[in-house]
């Protein structure tokens, strides 16, 4: 499968609420690190993330990958992502954000998915209270500081 075909299959599976097809893009021991929900390890949990977690408070997903770059082991792609929220305070608003997908690959499958996303516009779209936004951003900051790559920046 080409990189472009894999990325389209990735996005289509989310849009179609097809967790099984999404999980099949990952190795058996694959891990998906979601910016909101955390890590999901293994195909069963990754499929549940799509079918249950993503669709718990949202519908009508749209996901597009742009400008992919890969060396065969690591894949980077800028993405645009949106969904209609079913949260009461959002009043059916479409939450939109962009980010960069970072994937580690092995034999044409995803071993690890990680993302860096600008989630702030989505929080405004969803009409989250400032205190709620601050709590989410603080959690994201704590997770960033916990990464081994940040050790040198903390001293």
C-alpha cells in the first residue's frame, strides 16, 4: 500500500466509524496516542477508540492528510480534522483543528501514532468555559514535560 493510500484508508476508517479497518493499519502491538484521550495499545483498543471514544460525543468526522513525508520508518503528515459535537454546550458546532501526525512504521503498518495538534480553536468552537480550557491545556503541558525529549528543557 502506498503512503497516500494508507493515509486515505486511515482517514476514511475514522469518517466511516470503522474501527476494525482503522486498527488493521496498525501492527498487533501498535499504539495510538490521542491528544485528547491518551494512549490505546493493540488493535482491539485502537478499534474501540474509534468506534466508542471518538463517536461518544461527536459525529460527521472529516479528516484529511496533507503533504506527507516519509523515509519508510517515520511518516509525517500535516492534517486538518473536524467533527460535529454532540456535547450540549456546543449546540451542534463543528469543532475544527489542524495538526501533524507522526507515525513510526514497520513493514507498511503503523507501530506508533503520535500527534501535535492545535486544539485551541476547537475548544472555542465547542464553547468550553475558560476554566475547562485551562484544565485541558495544563494536562497537555504536563504530558509534554513528562516526555524524555523535554528533560534538557526542564533544567
